[in-house]
C-alpha cells in the first residue's frame, strides 16, 4: 500500500497530502463509496455541509473500525451560515452528522464578500478551535484581499486555503502569497473534474512515459508542487488508481511542461461574486 506523505501546517497539525473528495457523491451512495476509499488506504476525507453527505462519511468511518486519530476529516461551513452564532451552531450540526466527535479541519467554504460577514465567521472559527472542536481551521476560495483582511482584523491565520487549482487554472499569484505567509494550498478539482483536461496531449505523453494514466500524471504534478489534493471518484478502479501516485517522479522539464498549460480557466464559480 502507498505511504501517503503528510504536510505540517503552520500550527503543527499534520495533514495527509492525498485525500478523497466527496463533492457530488450522492448522499445515498456515500457510505459505500467512502468505505471503498478507506479500504484502498485513504485516511483523509474532504466533505462539506453543502454536499449533504456528512452522515454517509460518518457512517463509513464508524463501520471501518479505523481508530479516529488515524483519520483526517475536513468539513466546511456553507454560505447561508456566515456570522458568529450561526457558524458555531452549524459547526455543531456538522459534527453531529459526522459522528466523529471533532473535525480535523474546518473551513469557511466561500468568502461570499457580498455578505460581508466572513470576519465574524472567522472569529467563531477561532473559538471552535480553542474549544477543541476542530484541530485546525482554514478557509476556502479566499482571495488575497480576503486573506489580508483576516490578517488585519483577526488573531489566527488560516492554516490552509482550499482553492480551485489544476493545470488550466494554476493561481500563481495566490499560491505565492500562501507560500510567503505559511498557508498550505489545497487544490480542489485537482483533475479539472476529469474529461477534457485528461485528454490533453502533453499530459498524455508525460503519463505514457511513466507508464501512468493522465489522472495519475496530473496528481503527480500537484504533489510535486506541494499541493494537498483529494480527487473524487465513485468508481472503485479509479479510486484505487488515484491513490497509486507515489511510485514515480516527474522531471523538472515535465513539471514545467504541465505548468505551461495554464490558461486561467475556471470550472467553478468566481469567489469575487459567489454568494
Ligand atoms: P476532480 O478534479 O477530483 O474530478 C473528479 C471527476 O474526475 C470524477 O467525477 C470523474 O469524472 C473524473 N475522474 C476521477 N478520477 C479519474 C481517473 N482516475 N481517470 C479519469 N477520470 C477520473 O473534481 P472535484 O470532485 O470537483 O474536486 C475534488 C474534490 O475537491 C471534491 O470532491 C471536493 O471534496 C473538493 N471541492 C471543493 C470545492 C470548494 O469550493 N472548496 C469545490 C469543488 C470541489
């Protein structure tokens, strides 16, 4: 079984660099799919209140018999619960759906700048962290200006920012900001949601050279850049394939070739306007 490396966050918490994402896994299938992922060896699961499958994730964890401390569970606060009291209440609801006692990482899912409430929400996250509900706290889809506002107006610095990031949207400026400030980069939609990106000729050629699939080559690229990834699949063979990404190394030329594919192409919503 592959040994998954961990990344040490700025508060000392260790996170497995490869996990399993469950966005768009139907709630009724989630327990079964996560059971497969845990059997394959994944120990890091990325869910969210908005995915409506936290209870399925929790059921799979309970069934697995894996010690709680060997797992890393992330969930996220949805946009309609911004605000200090609302965020704390919603956190309790998430933990109760998961049944895991605490979460490893709690994220603000989107800054929703039009609501202008994420600073208060972050103060609730600081409290959730100091109360022991979440081992570490972070944000998702935050822009540099949002991160700088948290720096200026609150105490704790997010340990991670989970952003859309794949060869077509590489977010160089935001990643450089993360690096300067010790914030770890989590890449959502690391495979560009499958499909067209994985048909790219450059990626195909690199994958062939290593006897790997395009998905494995793209995940290898992320891992070598230091990104934390959690590809999603409901197909057992692909769940296995996406976990088998540690036995090869891309050359620096190959990394550069993939980095050359950037076209600033977003697949998901724009954080500046999403609310
Ligand atoms: P992804 O890039 O992981 O792509 C998943 C899709 O790629 C699958 O549905 C399947 O069609 C295809 N695929 C998977 N493995 C494959 C393989 N080996 N070969 C060929 N095709 C394959 O996209 P995603 O699910 O959007 O992102 C992954 C995770 O990121 C999510 O499950 C979720 O946990 C997280 N996420 C977070 C946010 C956020 O706003 N924070 C938004 C989207 C996703």
